[in-house]
C-alpha cells in the first residue's frame, strides 16, 4: 500500500508530462487554481448503442486508449487536468459524459431512462465499439468507478488495466437489502430521499443546489470556487439527468426493476465477481462520501494490484482534487 501526501503536491500545467514535475514549484494541495478551460480537448459526439455520446478527446489519435469516467453529481471536468497529463505522455484520452449528463442523449424517446449499474457499463462498451477501440486503460470515481469495475469484471478482454477510486463498488439489489449500522445508513440519506416522490421532485427543483451540497459534504476540504462548480453544473441540464439519477438509486434498493436486457449481466454481478485485470485502487484521506475501507475490497482484485491513499485533505472527487496523483496511477497501472 502506498500513501501519497499532497500537502505539497506539484502543480501540473496543460501539456506537461510527469517528467516535468520536478521543474515545477510545489503548492498546497488545497490551493485554489484558476478553472481549466471548458474544453480540454476536442469535443465530439458519436452514436453508440442506445445513445449518442458526447465526449472530449485529447492526445494522439493513434495512441493507446485511456477512458475516464466521472460520477454523480460531477461531469467530465473532473478530468480537466488529468487528460492533458496523459495526452502529453502519448495516450489517446477519451472522457465521455455518462447517460443523463452533458451532451449525451438517448437516440429514442421510447428508451427506458434506466440508471442501473450494468446499463452504464454496457453504454461504455458500445462507446468503445463505436470508436473501434478494442482495449483501453479504464479509470473512474463514484459512478465511474463502479462502471469501470463492471467493465473489467464482465469484459476483461477490453480492459488493459484499471484505476478505481474507492476500490470495488459492484453491488446487487440482493446485497443492498441487508441493513447497515445506523451511522452508515445516515450517510446514505440522499438515497432514501430519492426513494420518495418528494425526493424526486426536490432534486428536479433544486438540482444545482443539491449537487453543490454533495460536493461540499463529500469533499469537505476542497475549496472549489463558483466558476468551477458552474462549469460542471451545465452537465446537469441534460433532459434525462433527474430521471437517470433517481432510477440509479432506486434500482439499488430494489424499487426500480431495471430492464430484462441486463438480467444476465446482473446475475453475474450479484455474485461479486473477482477482477483479474491489473488494478490500482485509490482513496482520498478526507473522503466524506460513503465508501468501503481498502481492506474490505483488496481481496476482490486477483491480478497485479496496489492501493494508494492520497493525503493532504483530498476528498471524494479525487481526480479533480489530486490530478497529478490520479494521472500517475493511470500511467503506472498501464505499465504493470
């Protein structure tokens, strides 16, 4: 297990590789830097499976692929500083909006606005197929970490290596029926709120305020500014965002049935399959969101494996709060 303390992390500028880190001045891990540009690569759209997926691409088109997935309630800008680092190292970096975010849209108005875990993973396999990408290094946090976990478990042949914040996040409706200790249940307050019609209406009416509250509680030492939040909040204006969010959390509690097309996937995932692809898991030392202890999931990774705890007050949105550490993990995992 490796511990990285970012109280004096290196500030990485756009276009600088890791080899340049030693030449840059050290700054506080919690220092507020100017927001990155809205577009940190080429903004593109591709039809993939049930969706037309909006994404940003950086780096050489013929480079080895890296796919980075955001969580809730965040967006692709969580990787705005990570992507240029990887691109400078020769990687083709693709950062798509998940279903319900940004410019990603359903191709049909009749498609169920389903937020279950395997649906998001199937979306990303379709995304790879649409771009002709056979294998990629995968990285993610929150919903994105769960999605790359599932991709690695169900389609290991498509995964070169993986970086997963908060480790192993594959779940099942059956496992979620078991009650947790009261303190742990309290941390999931929004999941229970979303289980009610009042909660669905409340999230629809107060989406940005809700997301800001989650950012603050999940990363209590991350002092983001209004411009940083506003840049990501644009992604929540997606017409399907509320429906996908509510369904995601209701599905976990068995209050939404999902779709039969994903039943075979969910049957495999319900057994909590081991992940054999090379993996680095990460955790911030100030993560205020519900998350398992690293010791609880280490045994689920049966290939080459390493865990890294990132110090310096880093919270739930680790790629955006500690981009150098996340980028380093992606590079190291790719070279396992």
